[in-house]
C-alpha cells in the first residue's frame, strides 16, 4: 500500500538520528588502507591492503604485498592469512561465530597495525517489502527490510544493496536509537535519475539484492562518517578519513559482522 507521508516520515526519522561526525578531508594519498571482514558465513575471509590515492586520482589503489596478516579470536583460534594477489590476504580454515571478539594484526612496510571487532548476535532478516511514492511527476521505489530489533538497546545495522548485476553497491546504516525493540519501519530509498550520482533509475523488473549486516558500534561510526562523505552514494574507502578502528594511522576498517542476504523483484 502506497503511503507517501509514512515513507517521508521514516526517511526524516532516519536522518534525524544520525550523529554528526568531524571528518578530516585533507589529502590522505599514500597512506595504508586496510579493509577486513569476518562474518558468520563460511569463509574464506579477505583482508585487502592497499595504498590510498588523492581526490583527483583514478580509483586504482596500489596493492601492498609482503605483509604479515594474522586473524585471531578470544577462544584461541588464530591463522596467518595467505596472499592471493591484488592486495588480498585470505583465510583457509578460520571460522566466524557470533558473540566472539576478533583481532586483526598486520605487519606491513615496517609498521604494525591492529584492530578488534566483536561480532553481534544475529537478528533474523525476515523479508523485503516494496513500496513507492510520487513526488511531483517522479515515481520512486523503496524497499523495507523486515526484521524486529531486539529489546536490548545498542543494535547497529549496515544494509548493502545492488541492482540487477550492476557492480555499484549502495549502503545505509541504521541504529536502534529510534524504534528500539520494534519491527523495522525504515525503508531503503532506491535510486532514480534525480539521485545525485545515480547511474541507474530503478524500474519495474529490476532485481534488488540486499545484504543485512549486524555490526558493532565502531563500524557503525565508520560507515556513518562514510555516508556523510559520499552522500549515501555507496562505495568503500575514500581518500577522506572516516574514523577507522585500526591503529597506527591506517585508513579503512576491520569488521566482524553477521550477514544475511535476500532479493526482491520490483513489481
């Protein structure tokens, strides 16, 4: 059922609960960038290590080779990752489990970097619901992730979505500061040709692929800042400096999170 007023209120509520974050927008070219993920799904897990480039340079990040990359958790599990090319270091037998705290240690180019992330418990991703609204003469589509937030305050969520087989990934972050303990009411706004930077207008027949991640507070802060930098247009690491959870001045992030994926075809 179409409900323009409800959707606009939901989007305003989402915007209003975001915390303003001070960002360092100076040129960060040449800094090491570490992007690491451990999930509750079977591995292998990837840690990618590159060098950042300036704002005006193409998004071709030089790979960092010859690094020592070690993953461990608070149960004694540990593994040294193997280099597989293009700056990527990969696990072989490491397992991600909700509730555990994971530590990443990287020795690269004479410096040591470390990060920790605790994987939250899984929140069940029940489904996706389509809606739409018309503003002026433009019809826009939304997708509502269906899940119920746990009663405990402090849950954080990252939603990635792609359209059809297009490579561009868009992300949004939710917190339970609003709507704690209740069914989710915040939709994902799909791109149309009025969206700044949109390279595809959502139309009937498009397949929307959505991943729901339960993330920890540090990763929520990182992606909230990245949303401010990119105006919600997606992407991962930028030459600006979101507040990383990795030590010693590295850019990027290390995230231990749950992962659930669903898709919906626009009708």
